[in-house]
């Protein structure tokens, strides 16, 4: 039996949960630095590199809500331990992948384990830190781990790729995963929802169909053609899945996605902000890594060092954001995040900041500042005001929004880049002008990042005021009412 939850034990539980976030986040940042090396070894196209990222985030996004509701039902610690085991095994398999197709398949195995980690860990934290201010600070620490992974990932990845090879980037998950597993077995208490939800296989299938079809259509469209029968078919399939999800889920007593959550303006806002912010992050890392190594000719370590200013700002700003959210609410961090991310995107989109060392440095610092401030208010807003019995599902929706954002960011911005480069080749521009063609082709992607930053700013402003808080209170009462009625009926019987 885990020991009683003293303050010291709660901090240890937080540290264990942060270890799981560390290996999942570190895996993504390290992988971005290794993309050009993988591309050369496997002879992959831009779309192939997109799939090494999106195969992971796609499966993760599809299974997060299932993992959250399953953990609420059969035990959060049990699912958390299973996730650590599967993620660690998947990492080992990735390190021995013989070709690109195998690597993508093994990344999907990793994602199955990853889907059991972050939302379940957030649910464990929510049920461990029950006092609102203490919980906000704990979530700030949680967000700081993303900064640590962003700071350490490019450097660790650069050193490993340049000295040992890209396969070694997956080895670092083994010791951290095993340590987290042993500590979880010893210290993390088991918890379940008082009234867990029943499985929703139809809803799960619709979510997977929607995300998979949409991502495939976006990534493969530049090569197949936007009006090709295959792309149109997958786009229509995604639309049909979305319509089916909206029509089917409200009819279930216990749906996979409780659409009533979205009656809360802060929760809906957190979802939109998460998608926008992580779409920016996915696109930012994808464009920056390819530019620094394929255009500027830097090695993996050199590219990692260039991304360090962005990562360092995220590391510094995340806990500051958590403290501000705990004491003054989410509005100020969201406004700072939106302004900084928008300004960074404008530097690259309008002024070609990547072509100058000084402007590139400023752009990276601004983006790191913005992203550091955005994570804590997303998480805190998503779970605050929701019944604790549904903490796993609420946290899973927030985590799913992040992964959907990153998936779409890489897919859309990668597609824009691939289309732009292909257009440059078709127009007869020589290979000696590859740098110019890359900068021109990436400009559309940077404007998309600008739009995402503006969405963070405007939605954050709209959903963090008095009206928005009132909608959250009404939603919480609506969600709690059936539970109160059931408890009353049980007491009378």
C-alpha cells in the first residue's frame, strides 16, 4: 500500500507524474532535431518526415479520452503503469527500426503508451492537489517540465545524433521509464471515479476516423493533388465522422466526449487555445529544424543550440505563468502568450527573420516566451470547475486538444511547405536557389503561425472574463446534478 498523502508525499507524486511528461515531451523535441538524419538514412520525402511525427500524435490524440475514462473506471495508477511499460517498449522498438515504415509503426506503439500517461497523470495530480491555489502551482510545475524537455531535448538530441546516431535518441526513455514505473508502484496511490463512465466504442471509432482521415488528406494532398479522388474521399470521410460524432454523442447517457463540457466558455476557450498554441509549436519546430540543418547546413547539435533560447524562455516562463494563474487567474498569461507568439510569427512571415542571426534569435525568444505562458492556463482552465469524478475525461480532452493541434500544425504547415517547394521546382528555379525557395515556401506556414497566435490572444481575452466564469459555474452545476440525484436516490433506498 502507498504511504499516506502527506505534503512531502504529494510532492513526490507530482515528481513521478512529471517524469512521465518528461519522457513524452523529450521524445518529441529530440525527434525534431533528428529528422534530417532520418530523412537522409531512409531517403524520405517531406511527407515521410511528417508521418514520423504525426503517426505518434495522431494515435495519441485518438486514444487520450479513452485512456482518461478507462483510468477513471479501472484505476488511474493501473493505467499509468501500463502506459509506462508500453511507451518504454515502443521506444526500444523505434531504436531498431529497419526502415521508415517500421519506424512509423513503432511510433504508433509508443503513442498507445503515451496516451495512458499525460491525461492520467494530470488526473492523478488533480485528485492529489485538491486546494485550488496549490493545484494551480502544481500545474505550473507540470508546465515547467515541458520547458525542461524543450531545453534539454535539442541539446541531448544533437549530442546523441552527432556522436552515436539518431537511433540513440530513443534509448534515453528506457532508464526514465523504468525509474518512473518503480516509483509509481511504491508511492502513487490508486484512485478511481466514484461513478466511472461506460465504454463508448462507437464514439471512439468516430474520433479515430475523423482524426486519421483528416490528417491523411492534409499530409498526402501536396503529392496526390487536392482534388484527387483519394484525398476527396478521405476529406468526406472526416466530415461524415464529425457529423456522426456530433449527432451520436449527445444521445448517450455516458458519452466518450461529453459535449456539455463545451457549454463552459473557459473550457471551450482552453480547447481552442490548446489547438492553436500546439499547432504553432508543431509547425515552428518542423520549419526551424529543416531550415537550420537542410538550408543553413548546421549539424544536429548546432540546430539544437539555436533552439535553446526558445526552450530556455519556456522553461523560465512556465512556472511564472502557473503562479500568476494561481493568484490572478488565466487572463494575463494568455494575453502575454498571444502577443508574443503573434509577434514571433510576424517576424518570420513578414521580415524573413530566419535569414538573419539577430532576428532569428529574437523570434525564437519571443516564441519561447509565449509558449511558456500558454500551457498552465490551458490545463488549469480545462480542469477547474469540473466535477472531480470526471477529472480524467476533462484532462484528457485538454491533452487531446494539444495533440490535435500539434498533428494539424505539422500536417498543414508541412503541406504548405511541400507545395511551395514543389511549385518552385515546377517554375524552373535552380537547385542553387534552394535556400531562397525554402524561405519563400515556408512563408505561408509562418502566416499560419501568426493566425494561431492571434487566436490565442483573442480567444483568451474573450473566455477569461466574468461572463465566461459564469458559464463555467452553470456547466459545473449541470454536470454535478445527475450525480447528486443518484446519490440522493441511493440514500433513500
